[in-house]
C-alpha cells in the first residue's frame, strides 16, 4: 500500500512528535525533512557551498550529532530559501513518500510542493509564545545555553524567512486540516491526527 501523510507547520509546533506518533500507530515510515535542511546547513557551516552540500547529502548525514542547535536551525533556514538546494532534495523526499507500506513526512512544503497528492495533509500550528516555550525547554534539556527571549526571536526570524521566501514558502495547503496545538495536550493533538488518518484509510 502506498499512503502519504504530509504534516507541515512552523518551528516547534509539534510536527515532530505528532509525526512520530502517527507513524508508530500505523506502522508507517517517518521522514523529518527538517533534518535534511539542517544537515545541509551543517555542511555549509563546515565550508561547502549550499548546492554542493545539498547534492552531496547522504542518509547517514541525518544521523549526525548537533543538528538540533539554534545555529544549525538558522543555517538550515538560510539554505532552504535557495531554489537549487530545494530542487536537489525533491526526489529523495518523493521516493520516500511513495514507498510501500505508508509514509509520514513532516516539514514546511510537504502538502504543497513535495506531495500535493498526499492522502492526508495536516498543518500544525501554535502561538509564537507556546512554540518558543516548548523549544526553550527542549534546548535546555539538551544542555544548550539559551534564553527564552533569544529562542522566541530565533523562531520568529526563521518563521518569517520560511514563509516569506519565494521557493516553496511555508503555507498550509488548501486541503490541509488545521491543528492549532496552543491549548491542546500533545496526547490530544496526536489523537486528532490519528483520527484524521484512520478516517482516510477507512475510505480505501
Ligand atoms: O524543528 P523545527 O520545526 O524548529 O525545524 P525543522 O523542521 O528541523 O526545519 C529547520 C528548517 O529547515 C526550517 O526553518 C526551514 O527553513 C527548513 N525546512 C524547509 O524549508 N522545508 C522543509 N520541508 C523542512 C524544513
């Protein structure tokens, strides 16, 4: 069976947690496409040109340590605005999406550009403050030296760049189900996402 779940949304909205839970629930494969851009950004910080970095990317690069730092997040967002970089990464994502057994992809442009025919599309959001608070806690837990205001400013800068760029800007697909997780527990958000996928699977 080929079945694609596209989950998009801004930074730290809960896409990752929801995607992993949906994939585990249905036994689908999961691809965090943000990691692809983070790994590309990492290579650029290490001296590659953005295009070289995107072309040379290997699946093992997604397992590298240190991809979750604020510095790499900003580098990812900068390389992600370059059309040649995005073009070099399309095929890998589409192949993953149409693999046998079902796939969940989360990112910014999955429902709009990578998989416009995905069987299920979700756009996950939350207020800036709630997202910054979640990301701040994650980063502190990971041992990073950050401040709440710094995290909020970083996140807003990245969202502005991601939604303002010309190449595949972050936006909800017209047929995406909107999930605002500002006042939702993560369990409730996962439950809503699982219900949407189950309803679509039941249609055959
Ligand atoms: O985890 P978080 O939501 O903060 O970010 P991410 O999903 O790891 O994505 C990092 C950056 O990669 C984003 O700010 C985007 O600039 C870029 N990205 C993208 O352009 N398209 C995607 N499909 C996924 C990520």
